[in-house]
C-alpha cells in the first residue's frame, strides 16, 4: 500500500510548541521531522552546517534541492517546520502540492507573544532541565502585540486561502492538544502512519507555566489595553465585491511624454485623456491604449523615468455621474438591460423614455436616492445585477491595478487643475495645459439635489472608499457646477 503523503510540513510560529510537536512525531517509527529546514539563519537546527547532504549555501542558491531531498529521504515519512519569515520561495511549491501533508499548529496569541518576549529576554529557547530555568517578567506593549497579531493573522490567511483555492485540507492542532495522546495519535492516523504513541515525549519542559498576568510587570495595564485590541476584527469593513484584475487595455499613455494614466472607470477618463493629448499636441486617437500586458510592460521598460497616475473622484459625484450617463440615459453606451431591471424590479422611479417635461428635479432626487440604496445591496453581493466597473468601489479598482502596476500618484478630481500641470513640469514641460473642467451631469447636476441624506447613502454604499481615502462631505469642484 502506497503512502498517503510523500512528505509533511508543520506550519507554526515561534513559541507555539513546534519543538514539542516535532519531538513527538520523531518518536513515531518511520517519521522524521528535520527542524527549521528553511530558516534563513541556519539549516534544520542551530549550529548545523548541512542537512541531508545539502549545505546552507546550496540551499540558499536553490531551496528546491533541499525540498526534494526531504521528500525523497529514506526511512519513511519526512518533513520540516516552517515559520513566517522562512524562505518564501518554498511556500508556493509546498502549498500547491497535495502530496505534502500540511499540519497547522496554533496557540493563544497572547500566550505565544508573552512567551516570545520572555525567551528574547532570557535567551533561553528550550528547557530540558527545570533546574536551569531562567525566569523573567516582561512589560506588555499593546502596540507591539497588535503588530504581532496582524502578522500571525496575515500568515494564517495566506495558508487558508491557498489551501481553499487548491481544495486541500490541513490538520489543525493547538498548543493545548500537544498534551493529549489522542490528538497526537489522531495526527499519526491522518498522516497514514500505522504506529501509535503510548506516551508523550517529556524531554522538553514548559518554560513559563504560570498565568499570563504573573509574567508581565504591568498586569493592570495589560488588562486595560487588551480589550482595545480588535482580535475579532469587529471594525473591519466587509468586502463582498468580486476581485477585479487590472484593466490594462484601458490604460492610456502619451505618445511622447513618458506618462501613463491608469483610469478608474466612472471617473474622469475623457477629461484626463484629453489633457494627455493636449500635453503632446495630438488628437486623442493618437494616445497609446488598448495594449495587452506584454505591450504595456514593453512601454514601461522602454520609457525609463516614466510616471503612472490614477485619479479618484468623490464616491457621491462618481455615482451620480454613472447614474445619469448609464442608467437614466437611454442613448449609446447606456446600460439598457440593467436600467429596465432597476425600473421594474427595484422600482427606481425613472420614466421609460426621459423627456424634459416628465422628470422633475424632485423625482431625480428620489431616483438617485434609490440608486444609491441599490448600490449598497449590489456591492454587498445581494442583487442579481453584476457589480460593474463603472460603480465598483475605487479601493477595489486600485487593488486590481496593484497586481500589475502600482500608480506613482493617486490624484483627486479637485486637485487636477494644479497637480496635472505640476506632474507635466516634472517631466520637462514648461507651459503644460490645464485639464478641462468636468462637464456637468444632466438633466440635473448633483448640486441641484445634494443634501445630507445623499451623503449618508453614499457613505453606506462606499464604506471602503470613505475609509481608505478619507473622503469627507462632497463639495462641488470649482467651475464644474
């Protein structure tokens, strides 16, 4: 009968009990864990020069060599421990390999944090003889603890998302389970090992068995600060939007000036593109666009010193512009199918055919208010209508951009009159043009209907944008209303 797995990895963090787990696994016949094989400072264990015939230098040149050596090592099932901070080149091949058993070891983060601080203070990382135990108390720092929490959470999410994406199931085991013979034998069964432990390894002793409050010099401060730590992410802004890739074909580069515009749809594409054309004294059809990724990379490589920028717009102004141009309008470029669904199913009060005499300003306020309520539901994944790039959150657009090219500058609509000429001057233009003022929306401008109710509805729909970019209450851009 073939082995269930070819090799294994223990994903853990410092002071989570990984040495104890490894000792118990190594007590099983046919199981060998080779320590921190990919620790950048040593190989396997402290003061060890090589592992399975591979030196540190050879491992660092090509970690795959050591990974293959562990996988193919004689004696049964071999593995190693991996912490956040070990060679990241190993993560992808290990996580993507279903023949590698993933063991994920966790511990109460406050306990592991305090234990880590004490170990750093005493320089004692393992204890085999209790008579040699070094004692110390540390001062609890809530800021450092929050950083530690964030780092651990990010690593755990990386593991979780990759394993979910590849359809793999890890074996989760907690620090407290390391004293349960049943848990360790359950792990052996999951690994496909026939042998079972009859007793726990008692070589390693707990270094700090006391209660957490007795290990710190400021227990009152710890009790005061700990409730301030949002361990459960209660203040996270939920994000149910589909991920968006970079829309490279929409990127616009000037034909002469080494400048590329990364548009946010539903924003100011026409005005900024016209400014780029004016900057180089050409028509807009001479701008470089509709490129694929390879062509865009070639442009960036062939234009050293280039600058890339994008432009944000206030969420309320952007939503109003999209509503007027794509939903209210029935001409070319409008979203007629979505328009009909919004009228018939979501009861947004817009007429079948828009005329000057059948759509007063009060109705426009009601219709746009209803559209903002729809956007809140749509962005939360609660409607059958697609989350279109014209009204998706701008934070989501920038995340998609960053997967291909990070903009050097993130500009705001109200700043364009000064920032675009300044950007052009930095690239050698002495008298650059000024960007045109955004054309007012029709049949009514946002200023015609604006009040606090609309602002609240927009903030509810676009919580991420308001939080990420610090948008305040909308104010008309000078000259645009």
